[in-house]
């Protein structure tokens, strides 16, 4: 649970920071014909939903490899829904998916780094739970 939460929170904070720096308006602001199905405030790039969904999918896939296709299918559905409802451009969700995946991979890599024991010898990194 801690790995997944760390991935999602880190990804969300990075997405918010990038949004504040890029300040890309949402499609409903820049495209006169756009009629979003839901209301959304703030900036558009990158999609925070896509970012957190893919970060969570990477973390959960590390923990439960057999369910990885399901996790990524769900993340892709979340990302697609943001374009479908008219609150993001396709590039927003693609960037969010890439950012979230990178954050998830970084956390998994950090978890797997060898740790030093009290004797100073490297100890193998944590592996996924068995079962």
C-alpha cells in the first residue's frame, strides 16, 4: 500500500507542478465547438488523472504481476475518459501516462536498490511478494 500511495502522490505533485509551469488551457476554453460532458477547472497539461492512474498501475503491477494487463487497461480507460468527456487533449493524457509510468518505475527501482547491512555488506533489494 505504501509503494502505491507513494507513486500516486509523487506523480500527482509532479503533474500539478508541471501544470502550474505550462498553464495550458483546457479544450473547452480554446476550442469554441467543445462541449465538455463535465466541468473541470485548472490547467490541462498534463492530465493528473492519467498521471496518477499510470503511476498506480506500475506500482500495482510490480506487486501483482498477473494482474498487470488489468491495471494498465484500467489506467488507459481512465486516460481515454478524460479526452472523451472533453476536458483534455490527447497529448495531455499521453504526457500524463508517460509521467506516471516514469514515476512508478522510479519508485520501484528505488525499492529494489541494494541496502547496506550493519556489517557494511550490500544486501539484496526487496523483491515482489510471493504468492
